[in-house]
C-alpha cells in the first residue's frame, strides 16, 4: 500500500528544522564580508529561483562601492487585504572569516576559535530562506510578503541607506538581526549623529618661536578633557573616536581633525549632548586663540515603539503561541531598522538567538535558530 506523504491543500506542513540548520551551515561556509557579498547573494538568488520566485537587485553596489546590491523577493498573499509585511536580514558579516570552520558542541554552533561564526546575520538569512520554502511548499504566503536582504550593514548600514527609492511596499518591517535568546524584541534604538571637528591653531617653530604658535593639539585636548563622554545617561552615549593632526615634533601643530559621535533614544538629549561637545571645543579654542569648525550630521534616525503598538502585538501573539516570553528592550546599537524607520516604515529588530556577535566566541544554539524560524513562520500565519 502506498501511503500519501505529501501536504494536502490547506494543511500546514511547518518548518523543516534540519533543513533550516543545514541552510545556516551552507550560508556561513560562504565568505561574504562587507562590500564583498556577491557569493552569498548568488546563493540566495539560486535558492529563490529554485523556488520559482523572482529576486530583484537594486543599484546599491554602484552607490556604495560594493560587489552586489540589496536583494528583494516579493511573495503575493492569499489574503491581499492583510497588511503586507517586510522581513529583513543582512548578507554581510564582519571579519575575520578566512577558512571559517564550524564546530558543533552539544547542539551549539561555534567557529573553531580562529574566526567569527557569522551567525550575525546568516542566522537571519537562513530563517528567511527556510520560511519562504515552507510557504511555497504550502501553496503560498497567507500575507503579502517582502523579503529584503541588505548589503554592507556592518560597516555603517550602507546598503539600507542606498535602498532603491519606493522599492518597499510593506507597511511594517521586522529585521532579524539581534543577539540574545529568541523572544527579545528591540522596540527602541537611538538616533545617531556623526561629529567631525576641525581645530585650527597657528603653526610656529617649537624651539625657536613657540610664543607665536597656537597648538591645535592643546585646544583639542583641553576640549576633550572638559567634555562628558561615555554613558551620559540611560538613553545617551557619546564618544570621540579618532584624533589626527600635527606635522612634526618641532612644529606647533596647526590643524587637528577629530571624529566622534553621539547616540540617544531621545532626539532632544542627543542635541543637548552634541551642543555640549561643540561648546567645549569652542571655548577651548577661544581661550587659546584658535578656531573650530564643528560639523554634525545625522547618521540615522532612532525609533521607539510603545509596548501596545500593533507591530509588537503581532510578535507577542506569535511568541505566545510558541510558549516563549516576550522581552522588550531598547538598544544602543543602530541597525537597518533605523534606516527603514527613517523611510517611514515602522521597523523592529528581533533576536535570532546568536550570542557574542563580532567575536571569535560567537555562537548559535540550534534550538534558538529553530525557534527564530518558528517565530517568523507564526508571525506570517497570524498576520494572514
Ligand atoms: Zn547584524
């Protein structure tokens, strides 16, 4: 007797856990660091074309100097009246990845200790691929879906910043790109400004005529010493990242370039801190008889979702069904969600289970990866 082992119409098949883990391992085996994601993009393109889905690529590669653009896959929804969802992850990883070898210990994936693992964010990519495959196997997505794969996230959200205008039609976006156990929802992230300060003094021979010089190094040092930096309050951080300047040991330095940043969940606090840093430079320069050109530029927009917002409600319902607790957190890091929120699409970041990203101790528990897959699958079903 031949048993029917396929999926009957309308019957939920669910995710293939082993296949999800295999896809993850296939993905981390492909080198694809920031600005060089082409090989991993080819893998994703082939995966979707095997599923009969079209992959669009935008022009981000040219705009940012990478070797491939952002990718987008659209799936029609059985319920066209349902709110279209966007799920996103990023294709690139940080360094080092050379000769990356995965070691599995008690159901947890690690690298062999000489590289990162790359679960940030190949775990997110794997979840999206497996979910798309299951939905195709089940006859389609219940809700209109856009699957977005960005490039060059790690070095400054460059892919998201160069996203093709008007490309995304969805009304809410979930980025699968946070560490920690599945169930963690990042409902707030900071606004960020980049600061570039030029301190101008006056050069003079340091031995023969120091009296007529004005040291830009001294001005910058005094300004920075008088500045509040680090954790300013529970919502705000500030940093001076680089200082460069001067010409030689025997010349009073005329120019110093300083680069820094401020982040805050609240825009007002960010502006106050940036103004404080500007004031510290201005008064140190005035005191010494130098000048300062202070340039600040908004790097990304922040966001904050109250816990009862509909975007969070969908995640919470899916997590409840899976018996996983919802943990709401604000983050001090920026992600693609900052950029897409700035485009007018409310965006949240969900944890996909990896730990210690950007280190050689990075790890991913298989169980967490599977939970992340189940979460996205449940969200899609509930939304439909
Ligand atoms: Zn990431």
